[in-house]
């Protein structure tokens, strides 16, 4: 291939001429340090290249070598538990080779080439396989059975297949006597992996977070966005979802955020034990880190790298959740590159194609029937954090995101200031999956769940308007019914919606527990109203001892849910007693 | 037939017994709980005006407040035979202040 020559360097953007043989989106190696870069624009024989590493010391005249390949990730055993940078280079190997900070031009293989995996074939000689078929499996971690798939575009009859210990590049299977397959395959990150058919997402993703699962559920295969100002808990919500979401695989993309947040993930995840399997949660997690001090161009790629890995696991028939924290930093990386390319800026300097790029990313989510003859179903749920400056979501990144995603969890600074966590504002958040999720809840959890949810939500909405009156003329001017309503919504807010991410029991709440707790807090309102009607004093209702137990019901273990039923019984008894004592029964 | 409300008076025996002469129903009570129930019961049984002595009313502020917002019954505080505690007049003053903005009495 022809070698190009650099004529301009502007931060991570390098312009080289003599590149007429290269194509846009090809990976190139810049200068004799062989820094990885990608062509993002071609004009005549001039290529604009975004370089994924520090470009200090590079100048005009330096050579540019074309590889003729698009930016690709390597897919195969070895992905789980690992931490990669934005273009899938393993950070651990980096550390071994070059110390705590990345040295440029270090060459490492994306997947470990030496490690041997125990490959068990699932097809035999003579079987006809098509693209996406499973030819064998590797027990990558105790949690995840890594399925080795026939690469896209390959089909044929198995003429030989091996069993035993192999590295990812060893030949394990031959099709038609000539197509040699290894465990590893490559896929360009900017291209979505194909599937047979997209399905309508209809199963909720259990996140264990009450405000999300009850009020704003996201479907498996859906898309959600978490916009919020600084310090409102975006990262904690993302971590909680990564920890507790009931998906088989989690891909966590730390994109332009603080390094210590990734450290938190690295420190905390191995300690959390998945209750279903007794294994560490890290064993189902892939981390992609491009922290704020890492090269900005790789930040742009990290999102695509992440979703391509997610798609690979989806194609195995797994349900995958990908968290991107935060897509604003990714958009800022786009803006930086766009500025250096001297493109015409759009809103707030973001490139005009911001919305289409964001859509491209989110549209790779979905529940699909995967390629392959066994019609397995896989799903990718995308959850993106957005950090709008000043918390004002009328900025381009938030708006571009909200146009695509179906669930919006609006974090509220006022709530986090009040120490109400998760600080998801119940008045402006929404989900477009509600009807489907209600149906699923009715079939699988409780037929009254949707009714209770709607009731709790309408109480919360009424509370907002009552609060305005309270601010004007004081709480005492409200009727007793309205004052009780305020008490009940306070209970919904504090006893139900607030959830402590750092409490052993409260950090995760199953659907069954949510259902019972919701019933409990609503029962307090219903019975309270009944008592008021019978002439019981509001003060006596407010002072009931059992209310403390309602407040503590969130700390009841998942195994002891009958205790919540006991509290409902006790509440009924207490109200009965109040009516007997203070009510006017014979009126 | 015109719908008629009844008038009741609640208080200690010495203070309220004389109301009988006026045809007002007299209910004698001596402690808070008893008074509270009595007021609630009267309110539910078609009493339009309930007089209550300040001494008794001071024991059950919640109950008195409860009927503040309702048109019927009117709970009116009266002094007892031991003199006045000024609660009644204070309440009137407060209401006037709320209604017209300053105390014009």
C-alpha cells in the first residue's frame, strides 16, 4: 500500500496527502510510532485522520500507513471481566507492558492470544451450518457460556471440528474443506451486526430500583436516557443498573467521566455476588473505559466499540444491557473533532450530524431474533447518561437523545439536594413502554399492579398541586382529607421511592416486594381516609405506631416478604382501633 | 316544614345548668375525652350551634379547630362561672384579623 505523508496536525486530527488508495473509515497507522488512527474524511487524496492516541511530537512529513481495514473489534472468549479502552485495547495488558499510564504506540492484541480456552463442539462433521449458527461453546466464566458463532457471511458443511484446549486464533473448525474458523472473529464497530428480525420489546428489565421498575420501566431491548445535572446521581443510578439489572451480560462504557468512577466499578463489582448464581457480578461484565484524561478521539469510538460487543453477545441469544456514562462527553468528542475538521457547526457548536449519530447508536438496541438456524432471541437494552450543562435539558445532546429513546429518567437537582435518592423526578420522567409493561405485570406479578401504580402516581401529581397551596397559605388551611393525602404521598416518597444504594437489603428490590410495598403505602391512604370519614382525628392517624414499620418495610429481606403482609394486617387493626375509640360509629 | 337545628351547650355542671331555662340542651362534662366525644356526637346529630365553656374547650383544642372550617355546627366559646380565659375573644380577634387584615375591634 502507498504510504501517505502528513501535512497538518491539529490535536488529535491529522491530515495526510497521498492517501488515494485508502477509504473512509479505514484504520491507519500514523508516524513511525504507529499510532492508531481512523480516516474520517477524504477529499481527493487528502485524508483527515482522527488519531486515537496523543499526537505530541508528530509533524508534517511523517508517514501514514494504511491498513485497508475498517476499525474493528475482536470478538471471542476473553471479553468478559476485562477492561478495554475506547478501541478495545486491554488496559491490563497495557499496564503490564507500559505502567499505570498509557504509552503511545504500545502494541497489544485486543484479545489474549496465549490463553487457552476449553472448546466443546456442538456440531459434528457433516452438519450444514449457516451464518450465526453455534458451532461450539466455551465456559468463559462460571456465569456465561460463550457460544462460538459461524461468522456473518459464512456457511457450509462441517468437514472437521476439534475439541479441547485452544487459543482464540487456533483453527477449530473447517467448513467445506476450505473455510477455516477460529474462535475469534472481527467486526467493524461502525456497522451494526445483522439479525433476522426485530421484535417488539415486551418484557420489563428488572432493575431492582423501585422508582424505575414501578413508575418508569424500560423494556428488555429498549432505550433509556438519564439526563441530570452534576452531582444528581447519574453515575450511581448507572452503577445500580449495571449491578442489578436482570440481564445476562452488562457492557459498561465509561466515556469521558472521572477515572475514579471506573475505579469504583472495578472495586465494587467483584464484591457483589449475584444472588441467582452465587458468582461475582464481574463475571458477566465487560468494561470499556475512556476516562476524561484519555485521548478524545477514542472516546468517540468507545460507544461503538461497546455496542458492537453488546451485539456480539446478543447474537449468542443473551439479554445484554449497555450503559454509557456519559453520552454528553461522547458528543463533546464529536464536537471537538468536528471543530478541528472545520465543519460548519450546528447548535452550540455540535456538528450538524449529532442527532443522526446519536440515533445510529441508540437504534442498535432492540430485541431481535438472531441470525442462525435455531431462531434464538437476544436483546440489547441501551441506557445512556446525559450530562446537560447546568441541568438544562433544552441543549442539543439531551434533545437529540430524547427524540430517540423511549424512557426518560429525569434526575432532579432539587431532589438530590433534599437527599432523595435515586433523584428521579416522578413528575417529568416518562416511559413509552407503560402499556406493555402493565400487561406483563398483570400476567406475571399482580393484576392490580398497574392500578396501584396509576393510583400512586395520581396521588403524587395531586401532591404537587397541593404543595403549591401549602406554600401560599400554609398546610393548616387544607382540609383534613388533603392533609392526609400529603401524609400518604410523603410516605410514597420516603418509604417507597427513596432507596439506599448502599444498604445491603435496600439496594435491590424485586417485583414481588415492590408490589407488596406499594400496596402497603396505598393501604395507609385508603384506611386513613376511611378513618377520617368515621370521625377519627388526623393527628391520631399520623401518630400511629405502625407507620414506623411502614417506613422500615424497605429493609425487609426478600425471603421474608410475608412480614409486609403482617404490617398490612397490623395497620388494619390499628385503624379499626382508632375508629372504635375516637370515631362516631353510631352517628 | 322548616328544617330546624338544635342548640347545645357543653361545660361543667355549675356553669351550664342555667341554660336549661332557655330551652338549650345541656350536656355536662368534666374531662377532655368526654368533651371531645360529646362535641363530635353533637356535631353529627343535627346541632347547629354548640356552646362550650372556655375551660373545657382549652382541653380539646383539636376538636374546636376541627369545626372551624365547617359551617355547621358553629362551636362558640363562652366563659364559665369561674370567669373567662380570653380564648373566645382571642379567636374572634384572630378571625377578624384574617378577614379584614387588621384588628378593628
